[in-house]
C-alpha cells in the first residue's frame, strides 16, 4: 500500500512565491494545475501525478530547484 507522504509528493510542489512569480502564467497556461497561495512566502502547485511531473520538468528546465 502507498504511503500518504509518497502520494502527496507526487501531486504537489511547494515553492517560494518569488521563485514562481515570473513563471506562474506560463505554468498555469501549459498544465492542468492549481496554484494555491500557502502563505505570503510560499505557494503550492497541485495537480495529478502526470501533470506535476510535467510541471516539475518545466520548472527544472527553467532553472528552478525542486526538492
């Protein structure tokens, strides 16, 4: 059985708001994801595992480090 943390990691990305600022429109246009403001500093990108993988690849290609 899958662990909840493993499922959560495959369906979301948490980034500092400043990192996403310039890429948010492109990300939202290109992928079926929801971008949720977690706080003033952080935002959460939520989507299906396939969309999150594709969005993660998109961000990495643009120099964003994803932990």
